[in-house]
């Protein structure tokens, strides 16, 4: 057997099939690896926001009970409603 006719053992009888398999594995690795998020790796690179302070109007709403500190409606929250009855003739 000469060197030009010898195929590597991992290629088997069909070196084209080996190249297709390698191409598939390389493509799969390229598609999967970059999609790993930094948060999944424990590397959270987001900036830490600066502290914010509530406005006096918001604090007065919290004291009145119409809002909570999270911004949700409080126990004294109310909405204005009205019911009308209109009688009309033409």
C-alpha cells in the first residue's frame, strides 16, 4: 500500500462521510457555544444602578395609604366611578 492510497483509519471507507460529520459537529459547536449567557456562567456584567430617592408626592401617597412602597395600590386606593341615566326623546 502506498501513501497516496492510504486513508486515515478514522475515515473508514468513505472519507466524504467523515468530513460531513466533522462539519456538522463544528457547526453545532459554533451555534451552541456563543448562546451561553454570562449570567449562566455566573458573570453578571450589568452596571449597578445608582440609588434613587422617592419624591415627596410619592411619600405622601404612601403615608395616605393610596400607594405602597413598591408602587402598587395601597389599602386606601380608590377609583372614581359614576353612573348615569340619560332619558332622551327625538
